[in-house]
C-alpha cells in the first residue's frame, strides 16, 4: 500500500514537471510571438514615419524652388548677385527650419534647409533638405538637389533669325531659333523653333515646318491651319529629333547684362579698356596674362589690322609688339571689357574669362573679330572657359586661318556670328568647341562654295554648369539633379 502511494506521488510530480515544462515552452513561444508582433508593429510605424519624413524633406526642396522663383524671377544679373551676397537668402550660412503641415492631418513635422550658394562663375545652387515627423523625430530623411539657371551657353547654336545649316555641317549640341530653321547637315541633339511653320526666305513656295530639311526626301508641306501636325521622323538628319513651338529666348535682355559686365570690370572684377583708337587686339597667354595693343587703323572690309598706336600716344607700330604692347593678368572668373572693337586670339590655361566688346557711351556698336590665329583651351575639364560677347557682330576676318579652331562661347547681341562674303575666297575647316548665340543669321560659308567648306560645331558640356563669367542666363531656377543622401 505504501509503495502504491509513493508511485502515485511520483506520477503527480512527473505530471507537474511536464506541465511546468509545457507551460514554459508555451510562455517562451507566446513571448516570442508578442515580441515579433510588437516589433512588426513598431517596424510598420517606423516605415510609415520614415516615408512621411521623406515626403517632408521633399516638401522642403519644392518650397525652396518656390522661394527662388518669387525672389529672383525677372531680376537682372546685378539684382540676382545682390540677392545671393546681401539678401540674406534662406538656408545660406544658417539652416532654415520650419514646420510642415499635412492638409488633412495638420502639422506633422519639420524640414531643415541648408544651401550652398552659387560661385561667381556658376549658376548652380545646392540645396539639402532634412525632414522628420514629430511622431518619430529620430527617423530622418535627407534629400539633396541641384538647382541651376539655364545659360545662353547651353546651346550649340541659339538664334533670333531664320537659319540655314548646309550639308557639311555637323552640330553636336542643342539648336534653337526664335524663327525658322532649314537643316541639311547632321544634328546630334534636339533642333527646335519658336514657330510651327514659316516662309523660308531662301526659296519661293508654300510655308514649311519651322524645323525642316531638304535632304532627300524633302519634308512634306505642313497642313493648314494650326495646330501643328506631327513632324516626320528623319533620324538621318535629326538624330535626336526636332521640336516646334518651343518658348522664345529674348535677345534684348542682353543689353542689361552688358551694362552690368561693364560695371563689374570697372569695379575690380576685371579689366576695363576705353574707346581709344579703333579697338584692341588681345592675345591670351598660358602664363595667365594677356597682351594688348590699341588698333590705330584697319580695313572695314577684310577687318585686317594695318597698324597700332604707340603707348606713349605718338607714333605707330606695324605689329603688336614693342612700344605698342601692354601686358595684364587675365582676370580669373572675371571679365575684360573693351568700349570698342576687339580682335581676339591665343590660348588660356586654367582661366575662366569673358571678353566683351560694347560701346555703351554712344557711337557705332562694337564688334569682335576672330580668325587671325586660333583661340584655344589647354584643358577641357571645365578649368578653361572663354566667353566672347559682342554688342553687334562676331566676325571671322577675311585672311583667317585655313583650319580655324575656336574654343569659346560666342554671343552676338544685335548682329551675327559668322563671316562676310568674299568672292573666290575658300577655306577648309572651322571648328567651334563651345556654343554660338546669334541675333541675326549665322554662317561661315555660302551657297557658291566660298567660306569654310567644313563646319564642325561641337557643344562644350562644361558650359551647362559653368557658363563664362557674367554670361547672360535665365532667371528661373530648375532642378536638374536629385538624390537621397
């Protein structure tokens, strides 16, 4: 009997042990399940708040775009410079922090904006926005965006007149005209026009597409009336396509930029040269200086220089040397402004400079002449930038180099970039590595075969982000690069 009792006790004890073990296992499992569910709930909340923090940070970027549009739109170059230097723009020097409201849920968090303003020679603004919610303030998202203003140097060719690009012309960058374009060469980027159709002045007949070609098969005549119909695909001519009814670029706005450039040159941000003589011949040098001579007389037909004025004020020189020559440092990120005509050539090395010819004190508008010798960069990584800005024409002289290379952004405010017609004068190849902006019809060759037989217009991609100092730009900032840090 006693043995039976002991046996029962042992059985009860074993059952209790088993029960405790099972309960422990169940407890561990339940605890794990609860912890897992809790962590998943927390993870879900964090993920939601992380996404909301991203949206808050993104709102900060778009707020700053709105802010710049209201502060800068329609302003002159001087006013934009003053805004960045003395206008206490949000986020420059001190972060700008403000609350963000969800239209449906009220205030949900904050964003902090930190801004890197543009350098003197750049149109780029870097904006970093950090966003978080009040519910999870330690969960932050950071977005960085690059804003920039479009520059006139963004185009391989920009024009305010009817244009014709003949066979033998290859263009690697964007082309735009406020009028019509006939293109019979090879365009490796978009070709666009303000217009839908126009009457090509080079021949009679019905209106044609504002961007068209006569390379066989000739483009069809557009139907009338508007709207514009779809352009036929011509990948053999327009490798990246063509567009019609693209917004206008205003050449009249350049006049205010010329006044600003002159004031900058006179106030220590460059070199100002007055209207003495017939203009200046400038020779850029790789030692970061430039030689300059005052032109005494030149041919109004060929634009060749006859002689130069002596620096003493009396006498002349037959060449740009000796007593007629002066030498100055090339202003880096600055401007050389001449209140008269300019003849320009030479080579730079690690310099960014704009050379402007404009008569703003009365008299005939100033021209810029090229072609005596090449105008070259040493480096093609953005360290070398030249801008040529003429109040009227940028002209290649008659006795130019047979193989001529121009590394620069060229802008003719009221005239044209090109070469006059010289009968029986034939040249081989002109290469422009940069950009061309011309108010009137451009051209380095003529339909009778005179001028340059081969024209290579290569866009310099560095001009997108580092246009020549003080070169005309748009006043609207847009986002061209966006990333999460």
